[in-house]
C-alpha cells in the first residue's frame, strides 16, 4: 500500500531539514597592526639609511623597494580579505539555494493535488468494508425478523453474556465432579478396589447421567415450547427420555451398590435381575440416598442447561448472530471514523508545520541578505583601513628619510597613497524580495488552508456516507422495515 500523503510528507521533511552549517564570525577582517609591521619591516631604520644616501633621488617618480614592500604587504592583506569575502559569498549563496523556495512552492502544489486524492482513497476503502458488513447485518436482521414472524415471537431473546455462559458450563463440570465423588464414596464399600474402584464406577454413571441430561436439555427438551405440534411432541418425548434416564440410571446405580456388597462376580447382571424383580426395594438406606442424590444432580444439570440460553429452540442462536453482526458493524464503523479523524488531524498538523517552517525560512532569507550586506560594508571599511594603514607606514619611512637627507625629497613623497580597491560583487541570483516572498508564502498558506478545509469537508462527507449505509440496508422490527 502506497504511503499516505506522500507529496505532503516530502514537503514536510524538506522544510524542517537544517540547511547550513554556518557560524557567524565576529571579526572576518582583522585590522593591520601598523606599529608591529613598521618594526618588522624596519621602516624607520631603512628610511634613515636611504635618506643618508640621498635616495630616492628628487626626480624619482616610482616608489622605491622599501615603499613597494609596504604596498605589497597591504595589497596582500587586501587580497586575503577579498578571498575571505568570496568564501563568505559562497556560503551565503549555498544557504540561499538550500532554502529552495521554488521547490517548496512546487511541492505544495503537488501536495494539494495528491492529499485530497489519498484521503478519498482511504474513505472509499472504508466504505467498501462497511458495505459488506452492513449487508451481513441486514441479512442477520432479516433472519431474526423472519424467525420471530414464523414462530410468533414478540419478546426479546433471553441471552447470556460470555462470562455467564462460561460460569454455567463450570457448574456442569462441578456437578459432574461432585456426583462422581459422592457416588464413589457410596460405591466404594462394595468394590474390591475400595475408593478408587468406587470412583471409577461412579464416574461412568455420572458421565451418562449429567452428559445425557445436557444433550437432552440443549437440543430436545426446549422443543416443548415450540409453536408446531411436532416440535412440542419432540420436547415432551425429550422430557420422558430424561425421566427414564434420570430415574432408571440412578435406580440401576442403587441396585448396583447393594449387589456389589454381596458378590463381586457378575455384578451388572445381578443388578439388572434385582431391578426387574424388586425395582423399588432396597435393604440399605444408603442406596435410597444414592438414588436420590443422583436424581438431584440430574435435575440440577437440566435446570442449569435450560437457563443457559433462550427456552425457544433456535431463537437464542439466531438472536446472538444478529447481535454479533450489529456489534461488529458498529464497532468497525466507529473505528474507521476514528482512523479518518486521525488521518485528518495528522494532515492538518503537517500543513501547519509547513506554514511555520516557510515563515521561518522567510526570516532566514532576510537574515542572509542582511548579513551579506553587512559583510560588504565591513569589507569596504576594511579596504579604507588598509589604505590608511599603508599611508601611515609610508609616512614612517618617508619621515625618517627626510630627517637624514640633505637634498630635496621626491615630489611623490607628499602625494597620498591610493589603494586599488577591489569591488565586492555577490551572487544575487537566488535572492528573493521580501515583499515577493511574503506574497508567495501567503498564497501558499491560502492554498494549504484550502486543502485543510477540503480534507475536513471530505471527513464530514465520509461520516455522512458511512451513516447513509444504514438507510441503504435498514434494519427491521418484527419483520417490517424501518422508515
């Protein structure tokens, strides 16, 4: 499955990325220490020496070697500063390109086209799912209504929760265990294996007694309340079979106990012979107790099973299928709506983040332009300072020269030195006018806000469409469709 809001995600990631590693330096163009440079070049000493030699001569028009060294030192500082300026221009250009406003505005247009489509795809997928579930619910509802109409039922089915059903089955298991234990104690007296043998025989009787009662109570006896005469007959037949099973089996168990106390051979045959000859005659009161407790356990199992589900056979299962289909449909519809809400909120949060980051990039663009302008001014001031430094250094040399010479100095000594200035020409191809950029960001914000509005409308339309399925497949009441 394709990622949701792919274009918007790309836009979101691109605007939040860091776009430079720039660190502002406080002194990009350090000034020249003229005193130190004068000492290093020994200008005063060389000026005095050259003056004592009457050099440079009065008619000289060009700078001598010492003066040229001064000029070369200053011009070297100028060229180094210019290289620093060019490096800074390159950094600014890189930062400006990395802002990539054109790319972001283009991706905004792509996101506007794709985001709505992506959301509509999610809506359509959820509606297809609900269509099938609502159809299943309608079929289950029609089945329940048809069952009620066919059997003349106007009451709600009696159903038990899952926990209540589990507890009733645990009661059946408890009855089986208790009956086995109680009967085993009574049958142990006449069994050659003692308590273990008595419990083994009692388990067999209990399985038939309780198990047969459960089967009759679940599938046969409930038919006694059936609408049809045949169903009622089957139910009455089930009650008769249960009475024969409960009374006959427990009578056999009681006679089995008395016979087993007298002989260990052919106990079963002797018990059946005794049942035929004297079915209600027992020598021991414990045999009557054994018979009564067995019949009581069978009755308790029957009552527990009959209360486990609706007394009308098949009604409880039909109603349970309808309830399960309805609950699953409602829960899934709410889940799909919550999912669409999360998608909408996620989309809107990303759109708001895009708008914030574009505004931040606009401020950064203005900061880059301002920083570059300040850097140009600093460089121009630095060249003026270099020119002044050169004049000061030449003055140190020439003043020392004047003091030791006896002939007139060259005329150029009084001419001020002019530094050949290098122009600062930044690359402004990536620059944005703050007004133009503000207008474009405002336009993008309008487009993104419109996209958020459309997503919200699509969400409301989706919720309405999901609820419209209820009208397409209406539920019924007693077999008649709702209005």
